[in-house]
């Protein structure tokens, strides 16, 4: 079945950077779009970034445009989220996601905390 293992979260100060990784298995990774979502305490889960499978086109939430970059390495079945100039409002649990056969799948999430 579809499985993800996210890593790379942590505690950083405002203005610092983190790189999240999501290793996928259980499906043909290269043929599916991948997304990163986040959920802050008391808030709904929101999509942060998305990358397509074929042309690797990307989309970003307005709140992270210019600071976050999503990328993928199909040979490693891995999607990344480079997060620069982090802000306290970026604090959340970050999840990777895809939809295979009309069924959405989520990883376990990785905590990102931005605080001085």
C-alpha cells in the first residue's frame, strides 16, 4: 500500500531554513503528482505546495511563494520541500500527500517549529 516517511522537521529560529523529505513507496511514484500540506494547532490542514508528475510544474500557497520550493527525485521516490526565511506562522505539522486510484494518502507528518 501507499506509504510515506517524512523527515527533516525541527525547531528553528525565524529567518532560518529547513529541508523536508518524503520517501514514498507502494505506488509508481514518478507517475503521480505530489503535494505538501501543513496543519497548525487549531487550524485546518492546508496545501502548501504541489508538483506535477510529468512536467514537474509547481504551485504554491500565497503565504509561502518565494520562500518555499518543492522538488522531486523520481529515481529516489522522494519529494522535498525547501523552506527558507521561515516565519513563526509556518509552525505546523507538515505532511506529504498523493491521490492514487481516487484515494488520498498521507504520511505521519513532521513537526516544524519556528520560534525565537
